[in-house]
């Protein structure tokens, strides 16, 4: 009887699939023929597919032909273009990032240049997607670009030969104070393991006595590169990750293949909510083997394996086929797939596992750091200055005047020049207190209390206005730092930005302290 059921069940399932496909096909035709307005079959089908896949997990996606190239770029880190990123600020298009050594940088474009014309087409209604498509193209083809640069009256013309762009996984590495090496790993595309290997060798040759691997906001990438990066610090033939799925073909064990670079140097891995997938594998392996400490805040919790399958007409399916399990046996996937606010006590759902030293670690919620250091919160005024483009545009203005940073800092008096410049442009922003006052006005009018409260409300509004005026002084250090970071980006590209950022980064500073304090480091890796 069992044998018969095992034989019949798949047949029933295949019949159910065939029946529903037939229903859908007939429904699709009827809608196209009978619906009162003209429909777009491609759009209808995409919506139908997206609706079906949305009931599974956030990472199982349909990739239509038109998005295949963008998907390939995201997984390989390669594309053909000029080597620049763009941003739209106040309805104007600016170069916001240049990749060092590539065509745009070599030709002389600068961060902060405003794009006014591409291929003889004047930019009137800016769209990131459309302009990116214009800048990309076949290798060796020429992009004709006109830009307006701060400090210049006339536009500048450039002929930039497109080329294959391979973005490096490491955006910066160097020796910090107290002989601590620092490596900023942005992604896990092809070559990430080799880049970390070479950076570690170089830092050790410079005298590094401790290492920081910064995986914050690293969304992950190739599983093979997570294994390779782990292998830099973990010895040969050690289990890094295991994948388990419904089909046996997805049940695999991945081990290190090479000798490590260093298995003893004190190591701190920086993590945050933006650390996901391959980043979590590396951080989890370091934690499970007690090879180093994790510093920062809880990771994202993506432990699902996606496989890409080709479909007809050059479309693709990215489908979840397995889950990641790291050496302690735990899965890094958060139980709450869709970040459902109804699941409020997610941490309590995790099961306990043990690291090599016997420390308790948990699944079901991403990775918890060994040393929690909350990320800095931006004041409202700083967020407004950044989001409204004032920081970006003043950095253009500053560099356009030929000014530099002195030991990484703006000269005395320049901050007040910035404040004056912003005030001349009628800068304003909304605070939660201001919203509260406006709500009070609305409610008081609805309930007929406004006239009796009018004086008090007016005084409240004046107080809010006074406080906003004092925000420039109150939050000077934070605002000034954001200005200096944006200026450093223009002067030395991503290297300049990161070097300036980590000088006052409290998570980096805490990692340095932990690595230098041998007893504290040892205690963090010991069984509680």
C-alpha cells in the first residue's frame, strides 16, 4: 500500500500542475480578448508571475530579458561603461562616484560634475535608469558627454571610450593606528577571496598585529568567494558551510581548499543589518570557530541559497533551492522572511548552538555580535542637509574653489561659510516636534480650541524655529564630518571617503580597543 501511494502521489501532483496551467492559460486569453481596455500581455504576465513568487520568499524572482544584463552585472561585478555612478539631486544629474583607473576617471571627469548632455541629447527629464543606459554600451564605443563643473561658466566636453568595468571587492585597505590593519570588503564577486588574501599579506608585511575585516552593508554574492575569504583565516580542509535543500543535488558541504594566511592574528569582523548572505557566512564561520570577534549590530539574516535557471526567450528564474548552515550547525536565515511586524519577539525563537570553545550562539535571527556597538544616529538636520543635496553641492563648491582639507579637516571658519551659504538658499526641514505642533493646530481647530490656544501655539512655533536655528551649532561636529567626507571623496575617491569615515567611526574604534586589549579579546572568545 505504501508503495502504491508513493507511486500515485507524484501523478496527482503533475495532474494538479497541468490543470492549473490550463486554467491560467485560458484565463489569460479571456482577459486579453474581453477586458474593456487594451491590455499589455507582457506586463500582465510579469504581474502574474511576481504575484505567484511573492507568496514564497523575498529572494525567488523572475528576471525578464530586459533585466538580464543588470542581473549579470550585480552577480559578476562586470559591465561595459565609463566607470561612473550618477545621482539625481534637485532634478539635476551629477557624477556621484568614479571608479579609480577606469575610463571616466582617466579622461578627467570629476565627482560633482553635472551632466547636461549625453550623445547630443540634452538632459531635461532626468531618470537614473535611462541615463545609465545611455552611459553603458559596447566596449570601445565612445560616449560623448558634456558637463558643467563648479567654478566653470562654460560646459566641458568629453569623449570617453567605454570599456569592461570590473569593480573591485575591496574599496580600501590600510594600516590604522596601533598597528591594526583594516580591510573594507564591499561585495563577494569573482576574486574577493584573492583580494582579501593579498591585502592581508600586505598588511602583515607593514607590521599589522591585528586585523579588522569590515563587512558592514556588504550584501553578499558568490558562495565560492565566501569560502575563499574564510580560507584566509581558517586552515585547509575545514568545513565552511553546508547547503541543504529538498532535492539531494543541493545538499553539499563546502570546505577550505588552501592553506590559510594567518590563523592566529587577532581578528575583528564588523557587521550590521546590511551584512547579508555571503557576509554572514564569513562572519558566522569566524564566530563558530572562535577565530575572531564580531563587532557591531545584528546582521540581516539571509541564509537562503538561490540558483538561476534559464527560461525561454532569454528570461531567467532566480529560485531558492536550499539553506545555508555554518559549522556550529545553525542556519543564519532569520525566521521572519518578510520582516513581518507581527513577529515581535523573534530573538526568543532561536535555538542554541555551540562554538568550538563552547560559547552559546543562536539561529533564527541572523548573527549576533560578540560586542554590540550601536550605529550612530544622524540628527534630523544632518539627514535633511544630505537628502536635500546641500552637503553634496557645497562639496562641489568647496573643491571648485581649489580648496583642500588640512590633515583631513576643513580649515577654521569654513564651516560658518557653509552655514551662511545654506541659509542664503532658504534651507528648511521638518522635525517631529514641528509635525506635532502642526497636528496640534489641526486638532485644536477640529475641536474648536484653536482660538484659546492660539497664543501658546504661536509661542511653540517660535521655539521650534529658534531650536532649528541653533541646530547648526548644536550638531556642528556631525554636519562638519559629513562635509569633510564628501570633500574627501572628491579629492581621493572612495579611498578618501573611507579613510575619513573610519577616523571617527565608533565601531572601528571599539574594534581597535578590543584587539589591543588582549585580555578583553580572549575573554570575548571564552565560554561564558
